[in-house]
C-alpha cells in the first residue's frame, strides 16, 4: 500500500470499528493493517486465506476479529491482564488483533507447522512481546497447560460442541470460551448447550452482528466455566470430532 492508501485504510478501519463502539487508536490501527498486509503478501506463497485485497481483509479479518474485543475484555479478571488462547489461529485471527489491542498474554494455537511459522514471522515484524506460540492440538496442550487460560477464543474452526470440549480442560474456573459463528443451526446450538453441561460450561451471552457492506452475519457466544467436567477431559486427539459427547 502507498502511504496515502495506508492512511485511508487506517481511517476506514477506525470508522468501521466505531460503528460497533470499539475504539482503535492510530497506533493500533497501523499495526492491525501491517498484520493484514503481511498476511496478504504471505498468502502468495502459502495458502492462509481466500481474501486477497485490503478492503475485504479489513472487514472479514480485522473487524471480524475485533468483534471479540469487548467480550474478551469483559471475561478477563483485569481489563488488560490474563492469559488468552486462540484455538486454531490460522493466520493469527483473532489472536494477533487481540494481542495488538490488549496487554494480556496471547497464545496462538495451531497444529499446522507452516501456519505457526508464518505467525512467528508476523509477530517478529510487528514487534509484539505479549504473544506465545503452540504448534499442537488443543487436546495435547491441555495435558501440560490444564486450567491455564482466562479466555479461549475460536473463529471459524469447528462445531461449537467440539470447541467447548477443547476449551473446558484449558480454562481456569470462571474462565470463558468466546466463539464467533456465521449462522449456527438450531441443531448446532442445541448440541452445544447439551455438551456444555457435560463439560462444566454455561452459555452466558449470545449476541448477533452484521459485518459492514453486507459481508456476513456473526454470532458471538460466550460460555463460562462454572464447574468441572463430568467426564475425563481431554480425550484422545480427534475424539471430539469423531465421537462427539
């Protein structure tokens, strides 16, 4: 992007965010757009996203990720402290935008080595110091980081009931799972509510949003850990999808 284009993009991003009552400083907007630019450039050699232009990326990656921000802040014990885990982070969404706009420690989790290596390049280029990486499955991470996280996030990763099972052993008591979904079916929501009881989580919030320029419908759901699971978790890798609770 040229300097003029970059300046226009900063203004566009901030205007979009203000529509959702989300404040993004000039410095944060610059880092967010640099991340997007890095993703688009990296995508030329590594398949990270179907989005290949800045305006779509601002809406479908940056704004879409920043919708998590007020929910994550509300779930943290202190406004800018705690540990956040982004499950299935891919190109770093929403994890890197959250790391840019929060002081919390953010761990990016993905089992695909190429994606984690790309995220490490992005973080180094952005100069962020509050980000960690984990290249493994959620079930394996839970073996050595059980009840370590205040918040888990997930965007376009798996069915809600599967994400609940992934998050339950990773969350501290009172911690929360924040999920973004497009148009979850009644069956998916029903399965999620059933599995959440088994896993010790409770649905405490469900809000809907429309992305700018008719770019999609989003539902943000927050599940809070209120008790311990009634089954032993984590199960073997893959069981959550192959044999749902």
